[in-house]
C-alpha cells in the first residue's frame, strides 16, 4: 500500500487490541502515527516498538470523552508530522453489560461519552484541518451491533448505531471536499473486550468459543486497506470483515 507512504494518522484507543495493531500496521505502511489512549504507559510502549522498527510514532494520554484531549492529539499530529491525513476512531467500551432495568446509569453514560461523543470529538477536531488540506480519511470502528439489538448491550448497540449515522452524516457533508469516511465492522475479535462479554453470560456472543474470534491484526489490515482509494466504494457506510468478499478484498483470503 505505497499510497499510504508519508501520511500521518491518529489512532484512538491505541494502547491494546485493534488500536495497537492498527497503529503498528499503519506504521509498517510508512504512516507516521499518533497513538492516543487513556493509559499513557501502554501507548508509550507501543510507540517505542514502532520507533524501534524504524517507524515514526508519538504517544499522548487522551480521554476521547474530553474534546480538549482529542484536540491536543490532533495538534500533536499536525505539529509533529505536518498534516493529519488519517483518523481512526477506535476507542470504545463494552462495559457495563447489563439488561436495561439493571444497568448502572453512570456506567451507561460513560459508555456513551466514549463510544459516541469520543467519535464526534475526533470528527470535530480533524474535519477543519482535512477540509483545508482538501483530503483526509476517517475510519470509524463499527460493529454489527449498529444494526442488531443484543440483550444486555443497550449502551453498545445504541452507541454503534449513532456512530454509523455519524459516518453517513460526514459523508454527506464532506465527500465533495475530498474527505472520505467509512465504518469498519470487524465481527468478534480476540481482545480484552471478549473477556468482559464472556463473563457476563448474557446473549449469544458470550457463548462463543474463543476460537471463533479473529486476531486484532485482521481488522488492522482492513483499516489500512480502507484508507486507500481502492476501498472508496464503501465510503459513507460500514464495511464488514465478516464476509468472505470483505476478507478477500483486504487480502486475508486467497
């Protein structure tokens, strides 16, 4: 993907799982990366790994629920690497898993702050820069939960549905300004989130065998591919990595 060589990206939730794998994959494609996450120690380790391998990376503590934190990450990317070409809105939480009548209002609110407002904050912070550049790619990590109601996941399903609509709104407002936006729905991925889902015992996803979950490296490769013009047919909507067609396009199957 030489098309990505020399670009600069921000990846939220980059301390582990899909976020860390995406930062590493983009760096392998020649992208300078700003890693943003609440846990500064973990992202510094990932950034150091990227740098040791010859890539360019910066780490910044960032709670996406705070617009000021997100704006600071965008400013770091711009000052360090000269542009903001890619934003990967990956930060998200699944807890607290509970049926609505048993849900914790504070926890439900926090999930919306991270999963929905965090995406909005990223969009709001990068869109003016991308519009001035006349180009940019935004990948919002989505989920099948955006269109499927799952027991115990009212917060997660609602938040991912909101993110899908944000993807569509950005496409409607900014596609003619050279800005691409696409959602990436990976299916179930072998991350810490699956531990929380498994322990909840609620809904069929918690009953899945661990072997059913894909590696974080798969969605990372999909995100990198979605940042190329080859993937432009999916702009303004969600791309699914659960289908054989989707995996073939990314290069994960022959």
